[in-house]
C-alpha cells in the first residue's frame, strides 16, 4: 500500500495531523484508542474518487501533538468540529471505530447540524462490557507498569516470536497487527500519558463508564449504520443491538468471523457498504 501524504493544521496552537483526499461528499474517519489515520488509509483509494475523505490523528495519537489536558469524548468531538471549520466543511458522514465511535456520537450530540450520516464500527459507548486488557489500564499503578511491558526488550521478544511463527505459516490477523502497532506506540512517554488519560476518561476497572443511552439522549434523526465483527474480543458484538435503542431504525451489519477491526478484515466489503449507505 502506497504511503499517503498527511497534512498539518495548527489547532489551538498545536500541530494536528490528518489526511484530506478526494472530492465530493465529505467523510470524517475517526480512529480508535492507540490508532491513527493509518487505520483508514487502505480505504482512501476505494473512496476518494467520489468522496472527500478526511482522517485525522487524534490528539495524543499518531503524529499529532500529545499535550497535557482534556482527553474526554467531548474534548475530542470539539477538536473534530474545529478541524471541519479549518477545512471549510459544513456537513460530513462520520465513521467512528471503537473510541472513535464514542467521539462520533458525542459530535452528533453537540453539533447535530454538522452530521449528515453516522457509521459506527465496533463502537465504544454503547454498553459496560470491554476487554480486561483495557480495564487493566485504569487500575492504580498502570502508569508504572506500562513503561516496562512496552520496553524495547519486550517489543523485541514479541517481534521475534512473530517472525518465528511466520516461518511455520502463521499470519497475523488484522486485530493482532493493529493491536501490536498500537502497543509499540506506547514506548513513547507522551503517548503513554495520553493513552492513560484517554482510557481513564471512558473506562474504569469495571468497564466502560460512558453510555450513549444514558448520557446522550439523542433526539435527532441521523441515518445510522452499525458494523461489527462477530468475533470481537475488545467490545462484544451484542453491543450492536444496543445501538438500536440509541438510533431507532439503524441498519446493523455483522461481519461473520471478523474481529475488532471488521473494516480491515473485509476492506472491500466495508468500502462498498459505506458507499451504498451514503447513496440511500
């Protein structure tokens, strides 16, 4: 896959990095925790002929700045609004994955006039259940443990194990590839701090703390598509049914056998599904 050139905008005096490609109806892709615009890069060639595709690195992620401050869903949603303003985009179709889904729903609540359609992909913010791996990041002392498990020695051992398995025919799934990429990013101290701040704003040791059904009370009619992998081990697929209580009449598509990144498990199907949804 060809590396896509990013752009940089100054938002609130800090560097904010994003992709902006194509022409047509605008789409804003919002990645999940420890992700970046790279999670969506494979879709650009599929969509940019007919759509304007914008995919940022959230604050604390990727190549964007990692400031001290507010990493709540509301703060991220405000930044998305600021980015749209900077790019002169009035209305968009929002596509949010995992944490990005929670941000997208918050954006719908705060700025409904900016949202044309909504696509939620394995979205956070719909129920309490979440992986123990993420819950562990919220317990006291996690900030001391992360530098150890994200050390160069541990990462080196993991990569060596991956190469060894590759020799016997094992190939990493999209879930393993993206989770490992996000894990490696935690070797950077500023990224770790942002990760902990973001995680603790939406999760506690018992699970997710932000629930769209209780906190958003969306009284707006936004066409909504929900996509989930049936083998999602981060956020269970049955949360897709909870989306129907927040967005009555939403369309739910389950990708059989896919994990937490269904848009990577079946990218062509996902791109076609989203393109068709925007024409409805």
